[in-house]
C-alpha cells in the first residue's frame, strides 16, 4: 500500500501531462505528476515553436478553457507571427518560436508553485487494477501508489528507440531514457498497442551558417498573443528572425544515391510516421517531380548557437546527413551540433478511448497526448487538459465535459480519434473541421470561456473581462449600424485611398466597415461616437470578422444546427450492436467497436452508411431504447 493516496496520478511530464496535472490540481484534487526527469517537464524535443495551421487556434482554445500553454507561449517568445493573413479568417492562425530552455523553465516554475500538485521522479512500469478498474500505479522502484484515476501521458517515450541509419538504440528524445515495462503491462491488461514513429532534423551551429544566402523571415509588430490574459507583447525589435532556404539539385542527388541506407527505407523502422511531416528522403521519393523543397533556419535559444533545420528530418546515417547539410545554400561549412534521428514508440489504438479520453475497458484509466495516436505539442496539451478535466469531473461526481465538432478544434480532434481512429500520428489541420469559419483564431474565447468558467478553471475576474469585451463589441456594432459617418471629407479621402468612389451621401458606419479592406481603426477616427471604446488588436479582429463575414458565419451556423440536433439524440452505451437485426455486418462491427454516444457520432464512423443509421434508429425506437 502507498504511503499516500492521490486523486489523480499523471504519468509523464510532457505537454499533455502538464495540462492534465495543472487542471486537476486547480480543480482542488490531489494530483501526483510522475516523470522520468523533472528538468525535462514541458521539454520541446522537436522544433521549439507553438502554434501554426489549426494548432494555433487549439492553443487559443486551451487558454479560453483555462489551460497553461498559451500563457507560457506568451511569456517570452523569440518570434511571433500571424499566418495566412492574406486568406480568410477560417485559416488564419498564430505561430511563435520559443526558447527551448525558457519555455519549459517557465512551465516548471508554474507547476512547482501550484497548490495540490506534487511532482516526483519515478518510472511507472505497471498499473494497480482489477478486471474493470485502475486504482493506481506500480513504479520500477517498487512503490505502489494508489489513486482514483490514472492519466497516461508518456508521449514518445513508451518502449522508444532512436534510429539513424543502422545506428539503433533504446532511448527517448533529447538523450533521455525510454519508458519500459508499462507498454507490456497495458497489453497484458487487454489494451491494444500499435507502433508509431516521428523524427527530428539536425541542429546546426549558428556561427557556421552564411545567412546571407537565405531569405529573412521576420515576425510581426502587432500586439499578438495566444492568451486572452496577456497584456505585455514582444515588439519586433526584440524578436529573432528565421530564414528560408531551399534544397539544391545536389541535395536531391545525395538523397537518391543513399536511399537504401535510410532507416525509413531499409526496413529498420516498423512504426508508421506522420504523413504531414515526413522525413526529407520521404518527400524526395513521394514528390519526385519537385525540383526543390523549402526549409527554414529557426533559432532554438535566445542566446545560443543551435539552429533548427525545419523540414530536414531524416533517417540517414550521420555521414550522409553531413553531405546533405553541406549541399544546402549557406550551410556549405556548417557544423552539426545534433544529428537528425527517427524515434519509434508505442501508443494506444485510439478507438479504445471514449469521448472523455477514458480507456473504455477500465474505469479510472485515461490517456492524453501522443499515446492517443496524435502528434504535436498543441494536440498533446489540448488532450491533456480534457483528460484532466474529465478525470476530475468523474471523481467530483460531475457530468463529463465533451466538446462538439462545431465548438472547437479540440472537439474535432477527439471525435476524429475516438470515432475514426488513426493508423498514423494524427495532426490537426483546418481541413479536418467542417465548420472552420466558426472555429476561428479570434473567437476561441467566445466559444469556450463560458465552459472554462463553469468548470472552475477561468477566474471570475477573467470571466468579467471576457463579458465586457463582447458587450463593448456589440455596442460598437450597434452604434455603427445606427450612426452616419459625420466626417464626410475624411471618409472621402479614406475611401479614395482604398480605390473606392464616394458620392457624398451619408453612410452608416457599419455599411462602410463591411467593405473589403476598410479597417475599424481608421473608421473610428471618422466617427466621434466610437471614441469611448478602447479595443485591443485582438478585440478589433473579433469585431471586424463578425461584421465582414456575417453572412458566411450565419450560413455555417445554420448548417451546424442540424449537427447539434443529431448530437442531442443519445444512444444507449450498453447497446449490443452485433445483434441489431437488419444492420450490415461491417456496420455492426464498427458500431460495436466505437460504442457511439450519439446518432451524429455513429454517422461519422467509417463503414457506417446512412441506410445503417436509419435501420438503427428504427430498431432502437421499436425496442423503446430511444
């Protein structure tokens, strides 16, 4: 028996473990975070950046729900940039380059100061369990620690091995040791495991690079942040640049000549890698018609020599990697600080999780992050937060917290994982969301802050600030709708700047703002009625998007309404689909594997067609189960 009982034990200190333990502790539960190395909590073993396509919106969602990642990313970024600004708001997203030492140091300081949270170095090799329930962990040291719930967030450490060409050894990212034993124990418990892999590129010594051969990529000087609570922003003058370069014909020639030596092609690697972040040799083979591939040189530290060669992940032997690097523009004399490698690891097949991220076979056992089959810090953080909330809710006797697909990218991701599964590391993409115009960068707080406050992770003070923001936005829109722009001369000059003719008539402010390229800031200068509002960059983005895309947004809201109706039709969780007469065999098997919560979820299961859904509804209604 353990010397102390906890409510929740979190196994693993990566980004999923951080959010899970932080959420549980803030909700008043006694949380124990177990990690192999305290100094590696919130480590960034691959590119130290946060955000990007779809992922940036997820970080905003984590923040709106009361998580930590957005606040940590805003603490001291090396570069801040809004992506896709030339496209519609449904695909715009924030990306920041982080300090590989500074980001985890900040997160560790927050966790160490969090009440109810204990952090210890232990390796978990087994779980305390019976046939239906997990109630603690067994450590390699021999300790047994009892808890009401266990959240496994082992990332890429579970029975992991590092691979470069024929050089293969057991180990975790950044020279850390692997977590061994737990994977075998899970399999003995009847949990199905599969093998995945990912990779990381070489790190280059900064002083050995000729950056003049690259194209500089600056950050932004706008007041951009992930967290809605951030008030201090990093000006462009304090940001570090990145650089764009391309592979050369010589690079491709070297890769093709040595393909047989790559661990990716010689049979050494058994795990399936991420389709959307392949190794450079995979790109050369897959896109054989491309004459070049873009790469980025990105800093890993504010004051350091390590440059991350984005887009150049590889499974080649070290001597081949050196040839490849030296073929790149500006890197002819580059010194390699750290070799590229591939990493294989175990994960749990995600169809075994329910929508709360609990392993369906066992009460009290949850997973989050890459053990669920995902990739990326942002996906991990989001899953960790949701697992932490749901494990806490279960212990506290509260209802599960499940987000719909039209409410958040987090909801899209979890539904994809537990409904469709994955056979490769899952990555969030804006194309995965049917209603991405509703799931924007600017409105994550509007979608999720209410939930965060109800759960208990968003303070009353922050909730009041959120309410005031949208009250003020609504008032400003109403004023513009009712008020004619009084400064006609100023309006004439402004419209002329934008290439519009002005006929001298009086126009309401809202009609002017709806025009392409008209900005609220400039319009407000022409309308004294708006001078009482003090909007931030973020507030204005929300206001302008509401006004300019109103018709498109309402159209998606109408489409989403039909989804909500289906989500409200719950299915019995104890239904034996294998014996539902009239259903095709494939549909029976798929429904029985997933055990969908709602008709909407059932309709999204691959292999279940509309006719199956109709038969299922008729059967369940006939039997009085709906």
